[in-house]
């Protein structure tokens, strides 16, 4: 089978991709792609709705403003995802899904995973506006994503998380970069961040004991300088040992 050359390849976030193939404008994407390019919607709507009802993500193949076919895909839920969501809920984290998929697919996934909410058929600006809306409601919003369509929302969020991507644009926008596209890694990052903040507060307390108690007492002669030196060493050792606990606490 001959593979045709393409040129002028372009990805339209939230819609699909378009290119010039064999001299013809060709594209593959969602219903929003059809609306965006004013393509004649000559497909069998009942057939497509039936596919979507069964959880299929339908993409339309378009050549020169005509729909010539459809491609269906199904995203499998990772085995670790339900476990990760249970753990996140135990940490009092509400989980919302913002997706460009159709509403039927998003609803099925949301119901299966018992999410706190979802929004479907979202473009990048829709995700951005949703993050802003949640912030206005008083939420501290953490946005995790891995595609260009997520960049604006990630940058706007209070906690910016890149998951399982090497895309420079997303990585540079993120506060945290998780190497694997796995929600269990997100749960571990949440636990680790809480442990780090607690550890910092504990270390500040140890430093406070030395700097604001031992040193003044030694300066005014209420404490033998030798004991002050011992207190300084113990303060340093306690801070180091307390920090090393993080490594043991988060192994695995």
C-alpha cells in the first residue's frame, strides 16, 4: 500500500488535525472540526450516536469538505485508576474530568470512576474558564494534563501538573512533572507534598528551639556554652535526620 506524503500538517487543539495530502485538504477530528470548517454533515447521525452511547469516541475523516469515513476509538481505564481515585478522595481531594470527548463517553467514565464531576466536548479555552470558575468558588485548583490543549488551564491553576509528557511547553508551565501518566503518581505526589510541608515546619521548630532559646540563654550566662554547642549540633542532626525520613516514608 502506498503511503501518501503530507504537508502543512497542523493540530487544532480540541478539534483534530489537518494537512494537505495528495493535493487535497484532509482532516480527522471531532464534531467541532466539522462545525469549524463548515463541512457538510452528511453522516448517519443515529449510527454515530449509537457508537457514542456505547462509549466509543468518534472521529470524522474529512477530505475537501466532505466526510468520507469515521474512526472509532475506546480509551481503557487503567487498572490503577480506581485505586488512585479512592486514595485521593481519602485525602479530601475532589476529582473533576475536563475532556474533549463527547458527553456520553465522559458520562460513562465519570459514573464508573465515581468522579466528583465532569465536563465534555471542551476546547482549551473552556478548560481555562472552568479552572477560573472553580477558583472563584473557593477551590484550590490543581490541573493535571499532558496535551497542548491543557496548557492554558494548567498555567491558570494554583498547582500545575504535567503528567507523562515530554512536551517542553507543558513541562515549562508545570510546578510538578510526573514521569508516568498514572493517577497513582498524582496521589503519591499529593502525599509527598503534605509530608514535605510538615517536615519543613518540624525543622523550623527544631531551629527555633536552638536559635531563640539556647543562644540567648548561653549569651546571658544561663547556659554553659558547651551545652549551647551541643544543642547546635543536636539541632543540625535532628533537622537532617528528620529530612531523611521523607525518603523512607515515600519509598514505593
